[in-house]
C-alpha cells in the first residue's frame, strides 16, 4: 500500500513510526510532517487546507490509503473530499467529526440517546450563561463549543473563575470556537481516555490511557493539550471497559448512524469514572496526543491493516493485540507554555532510542540544519517498562538526556498509577 499521512505533530510521528513497520507498506508520504516523521516517511510540501491539492497529489502518486491524523482537517471535511475522489480514508466525515467540532452537538447527542454525561446548558451570550452559573454554583465546567486546540475548557473551582471563563470565551480568547459556550456539571472521579475504532457498524475496543492535562506537578496550573500520559489506565477495569462500550460507545455508533452521520474512524472518549460508573466528558475524533504515543508503543499488531479495515467497513475481520507492559510518555514543552513562549530555540541533542524507548517529535523543525523547537509541546519521550514505575524511570532518564535549554516537563507523569503500585 502507498499511504499518505496527514499531520505534523507527536501523534502523527507515532502513527508514522508504527505504519512504517508494516510489511504491507510500499511507500509512506507525510504532509506537512516534521523532522521526526521524516525518519519514516517522505515529507510532502502540501497545504492540508487545500483539499483539491491533497486530492491531486493522491492521484499523481496513485495513493492507496490516506490517514488523517489531526482534528481540524476532519472537521473541515477533508475525509469527505478524499472519499468522494475515490480514496480510502481513515477519519470521520465532516458531519461525524462534529462530535469533536462542537461540544454542544455531543451533549445533545448524549441527551437524545441517554448516554451518561454531566448535566449541561448551551449559551450564545454571556449574561444567561453567568445567571446559570450563579444558580448552579461551583465547581462547574466552562467549554468553548468549537475547536480550541485543547485549551477551551475551564474546570472552575470558584464562581468567579467560572464567570471569568465565560468572559474569555465571548471576548474572543478562543476565536470562533468561543461563539457558543457549554456550561456543564463538574464530575468528580478519576479521568481516563478510552479508544475504540468504528467503521460505522462494528466497534473494536483498543486500549486505555490516562492523560495529565495541567501544566504543573501535582495537577496544578492551567490546562494544556496534555503534559504526559500512560497506558493502560488501571481505573479502566474489564468491567469499566464493558460498561463504556455498552452505555457510551454502542449508543453513539447507533445514534450517529440514525442521525445520518455514520461514524468511521477512532472514538477517543474522555471519561470520568464517577461513583455512578463511566460518564462521558467529551469525544475527540482522532487519536489523542500524547495518548497515541503510548498506544502505538504498546500495540503488537500491524496498525496499517487495522486502520484500512476501519476505513473500508471490514473492521469485523481484524483484531488488535497489545503488550502487557505499560508505556509512559513525558512531554517536553517550551518554557512559558501554555502561555507565551520563545520559538525556534535550538535542540542540541536527542539521545539514541530503542524499540522500547522513543522520542517522538511534536513541535520541531530544521532551521539551516539545526533542530529547533517551534511549538509549545515539542518532544514526547516515551518508554515501555514492566511496571508504570519502571516505564516512568526509563522515560525520565531519556528525557534528562535531551539537550534543550528552553525545555521543561512535569516530573510526576503516571503518579496515580505509581501510587497504586505501592498499595
């Protein structure tokens, strides 16, 4: 198979690394890619926003299969345009991608099909939202409705914080994403990420992970796109996985098909495991970042035929096999993130890797031959271990060997699972 991978982040580097191992692969292209992805794929200078140019490239190169990594092209309908041109494509349609593109769309779907989630209201102006917040009290959650690159959610522990978050949204802090706001109940419990493939009819449960959203140790500071993750998530027992499939994933697949938006791609369900069981916080319609990195490290099966089966409606013919060992990834970010940070700071050295430890590039570029940091989240240092503690030790050893003066990381990724091991 000749494959085109769309995207340029750590998630796409992990996908490229795994796809490149497939015996079914003849050639891997990536657009726009990054220096890490370039180890595994031929980088193509394509504007992903220009769907006609992407389709033209696929025709010129006789591409057999396209894998769309990030959410923005999916919400913009790239998968629809590729499929309309006759190319097998991994990723949901524009209609189905609303599950991530609109928080309100997902909450309304949950209400229609009795999918467990926090109570909510949708607002298009600040004053009614503020009145609802005062009525409900804190803690409470404020979400920009649209895509905000992982930054449009405020878990407000005080009423004042919640009211300020509403102002941020309507004052344009998240651009068009904040034109509508969803205010929802605070769910108390342990967060987990659950991944499942669907071809519109069949579901294939993948693995679980746990992300660390806040920037500082001990889960302090503002929310980020994710400062690290590990897999599997101990809180996701077999019973919790079964309940998630039965109460959340299956009704979503049936509901989306019934509503005329059959879902083909990966469900990334952000869950809160409460006293009542699993409840849906949000859906993403692509592999998580940095969760994808730990999933790919643990996946024993060939990824390419699994993705292809998802795209071609034959998911019932494949299965996924996982390593028992946990994987853990630590995000090295630019100092100042998630606030303002310096760009194009030099990365002097990245240590050697192995099959069980890998540095994935998330926000890097080559500047006159010098590797530089161009993003907020820059490198994902990922390792396997016989326990989460061992994976944590190995990941931090590798992270500490990276020579990049402008980088920082949390030092406690995996703390909940490590604490469980000590019991």
